[in-house]
C-alpha cells in the first residue's frame, strides 16, 4: 500500500512487528505513514502511506510523547463548578502538568503512597498544531483533539498551596487513544464500566478557541503542546484494581487500569 493520506481525519501512534510508527485510522485498518513524529503532520501536508495494518494487530501508544508543556484548565464545566460549590471564573484558571506524567492507553495509573485519595477527571484535550503567541483566532492553531485524564491526588491538592505535586506524579496524565481533527461534542467517563461523568463540551465556560487565545497571551504555545480543557461533574476516587475509561466521541476510549505504587502491573 502506498499513497497520500489526507491531513484531516484520525491519527495515532502505534507499535507492531517490533517497530513504532504513526498511522491514520480508517475502516478498521491503520495506514502506516512515513512521518516520524505527529508534528510532521501539523503543517497540513498529506502523510505518505507506506503499508497497511489490521487495527486489531497493532498496539495503540500515547499519540504525543513529551510536549514542551501540558496546560490544564480548572473549573471550566458549569456542572463541575456547581459540584464544587464555587463560582464561575471570569477568566480561565490554568495550571501545568509535567510531560513526564504522560502514559498511553492501557498503561497503569499508579496510586502514590503519599496520597490517600486519587481521583479521575475525564477531559477533552487540544493538540496544538502551530506556534501561537498573542493570537486572535485560536481554532486555527489547533491540530486535533484527544481524550485526557487529569488524574489528581485530591488530598494533596487540598493541603498544598500549589497544585504541582497533586497533579504531577508519574502516570497522572493518561492521553489517547487517537487524535481526531474534528472537535468532539461529549465527554464520558466510566469507572469499572459504570458511567460516572457525562457532559456536552458546550457546558464549558471557555471554549477551545478562547482557551488558545487566552493562554497564548501568557506563554507561547508550541506544536504538540496539550491543553486539557477541564472536567465535568462526577469526580471521585479510584482504587487498586479499578479501570477508568474516558470516552470522547470521534476519538475513541482511553482505558487505564489502576494499581498501587510498588504493586506489579498487569502483563
């Protein structure tokens, strides 16, 4: 198989036959592209398909490995603001996660020993496609969208004056499984198969366009940077043995098992 693949659609990073590669997903197959990094697709040029794989024969990896930054948005869903008993912010509340927290689909979320409560937070995330600084047309700088779990040590968040520790543990940024160039409309989170969060993205106080514009006035957004756009109501703790799924329409299901620090993972 060979030929150009349109720069719009569904993309991911995969492993098969001892190799990792970027691919475009369509009709149950993955077209392996000759691009080395997701950023190679950001300029809008078509990717070159070099071979085809059955979707069931490849392992799905995190679509983005080590972006320059992960920016998260707090209190952005009206349902979550009501749940927390706060007022809607007049401007976006932003904080950062380290890129070392990223894990991909199927990888373990590890509960750190210093925390007594670790929560899931299912979210829609933006993948930045072009450098953005003081922009006034934020949507034009977005390459795509993916599912994100803003895992949070809730007790540490409440005790620390800064959220870095509570949000920054290794494995606290599950992301994937794929990147869609079409914006999603609904975020759903399931804990052990039970729906615990479900909300339209229209419930957000600040939309994607506004967030890119606002953040770009504070810091330059680089290609591959991630903006996690907030979580709806329904947050609660996870326990050893749980499985958390963040389901984003058009993107797929980001599923991660949960284990305690020091406990051997599955497989």
